């Protein structure tokens, strides 16, 4: 059975993004900052919760799946399909005649609502080019890496991490989701934290009745 998995490692290097945008002949400065941790967690919290919630479901109607993808995209643009479709049979998703979509959960996606998983860092890196005689930034590019790690005792998960990578092309502008860095799915199951069950995020709109 074909399942769409995102077991991948993506290395995101700032210079790769800048190579096609910045002029190497113009002076460039790079600044690194620690992003506010509370803000970083708030940026991914709801998406993480729904990712954990999906792992408790067996079947969801196609219309509810599509609604959930749209909701997740409204939280972090472009993330809905990644979260939802990696947990179902891709052949079922591509067959529009199948109304009830199954979630198999042979593998799992560790979230901050699973025991042993937490956000450990949120780091910004900004690059700016200035013209001679002008201190203002002529071109700005920033990345924000929000990193979650496993800190439990399972030897199979030692060293596991996943980063959300966001980009910013205007100083002080909005952070736009770009990609992940790290291992997305694991062949193991983690217990949910008590905080998962205390959340008031909406599920009524996305589950079968």
C-alpha cells in the first residue's frame, strides 16, 4: 500500500537562497538573533496540535479532509497538504471516488504534543546588502528556524529533530513558511501529553459524525 511519506532531510543554507538574488560585489552583513520562544511556539502550536490529532483518527470524509487542509493553510500557508496527506494512503487521496479516507498511522509525526518532544530553539539569520555611502539596507533576506527535538529515553529516537524554516524578504515583514529541515516521519509511536487533551482547538468541523 502506497503511503505518501516525507521521510527526508533538507539542508537549508542561507547562501543558497541568496546566490540568485544578491550581488556578490556589494558588501553584505549577516546578523544572527534569538527569536522569542513564546512567539515561535505560538507560530506552530495549532498546526502541531492538528498533526497530533490526525494520528488519533481512523477515517475522515474527503470534504472534512479538504476543509482541514484549508484551515491548516490559513494557519501556516502551504502546510496543510504536508500535514494531512503524509498520514493517509496517497492512492485513496488521488481517487476522487473514495469519500472516506483512511489514516493508517504505521509511522508517526512527532509533535510538541507528544511526550519527549519540545521546541528547543528559534534562531533568526538576516543578510543585508548596503550601497556605498548609504547605510540603508538595499536587499534584505532572513530565515527563522524553529527547532523541535526528542529528549526522551528511546534509543531509536536519539538525535531526532525537525525544524520549521520560515523566510522573510522585507525587514520587519511577515514570516512565510518555506520548508522543513530534518526527519519528518518516524517508525515509532509516542504517547500524547496531557496538554493535548486539554486543548480547545476545533475538531467538530473536521471529523465524521
